[in-house]
């Protein structure tokens, strides 16, 4: 896709409001809260959308608000703790297999491409309804990721991203979901062994499937090798309104920014000028709104310089 007309513009449509309600309701069912609590959750979420919803803002902003309401009503700081732990376990096991296969690839570009494709496929490890679903089983998750990996990339800027590496001195990797971060770690290590100073950004608190520092350490990140910073508090993706100072500073210093996930893609689209370095977005699309940006009618795997 040569002409990226969507840069600098919000990607929210009226359909996003329906998706937000569906998502938080499915989350409430997965969290096991009662019928009265579900009704209260929907009333407060609808009230929030009635006050605040606009196509001028990123969809992830409203999803963040909705899931904070769920946390408040349920009284649970992490309503999906058990499912998140399962994803981290599955991701760690899968990362071992991927690492063994990657070690057999001698060509530097082909190894980078292999790891990038797996990192993108792993983006489907999303417990939200827009992705894998809250109730996906361990075996089904493994099969799903392998099937997505085998499909390849519909938007493929991997070679162009690889060509940026020799000139990159400092890279910022914005992580996304629990579980998949174990596969992301392999790609981060590939950057590090090329002499690039790398840091990884995560959320400051648990929200739906987004990973925290605790999740990163659980899947094998060594903070001494790869510094871990927070994008802000418990948000879906990154947000400029609640962005941490450490993330803002690192964002300005990085020659290359790699962002995982659709929510971070929203931010790159709308605020591209705020990122002075080269920006690459690696993700699996999860809704028709984003599919249409790339002229597709189905979910696809994307490696896009933006």
C-alpha cells in the first residue's frame, strides 16, 4: 500500500462503539460477574460513550475506559489473571520451539524475517473478543498461531525494516499482549545482538490482555539486557493523555520504533509526527474497520512502515 492516506487521521468509526460494548460484555462474562453487575457495567459504559464517544479519538481510549469500569464494578484489579497466566505459559513454550528453529537459519535477513513473522502471528494471542476470544483453549491457540504464520504477510515491509537496522543505534519496542511477548523477546534479542540498544515498553497495570513488566519477567525478559519501561498506567495500547515521562523520553530518542498490535497502530496513525524516528507497525488486524484501510475484507498480518 503505497499511499498511506490514513496517516495523521483517527481510525474510529461509529461501528467501534458497538464493538466496545460487545467486548466489555464478553469480558464481564469471562470474569464471572453476576447479572446485576453486568447491567450496571453496561449502563455505565453506555453513559461513558454517550458523554465521550467521538470518531475524532482513538477506539482504544474508550476500550480502556470501559474495562476500567469493569475492574471497578467487579472489584478485581485483574479480572483475567488466570487466562493471562495461561497465555504466558503457552507463549513461553512456543518461544522455545521458535528459538530452536531460528538458530538453524544462518542468513541474517531470513532469520529476522522468520522471527518477525512469528511475532506478528503471535499478535493473535489476544484474549479480547476482537482477537482470539476470552475462552480459547491452549491447544486451539497453538493451532491458530501456526495457521496464521503459514498464511504469510498481506502487508510486507519486512525487508525495508531490516534495511534500517545497520543505521539504527537505539530501538524502542512497544509490546502488546501477554503470551505473545515471549515471541517478541526473540525478535528483540535479534536486534540486540546486532549492536542496537533496545528497550521494551509495557503497560503500568493489567488491562484485558495487555502485558505488564511482571508479565515480561515471567516469560523470560532480563531487565538488565533489555530495559523495561511503562507506556503509562493500565491503558489499552499507548495513550498521549496518560503517557509516562520515561516512555515519552525514550520515544524521542529512538531511531527505530517497533510497535505491536492494533491499538498501538491506532496511535501511530493518528500521531505519527510525534515519533521522530522510523516507525514500523507489526500486528494482526482484528476488525473490518482496519481491514478496509489495507483494502482487505478479512483479517490479515501486517508489517508496515508508517
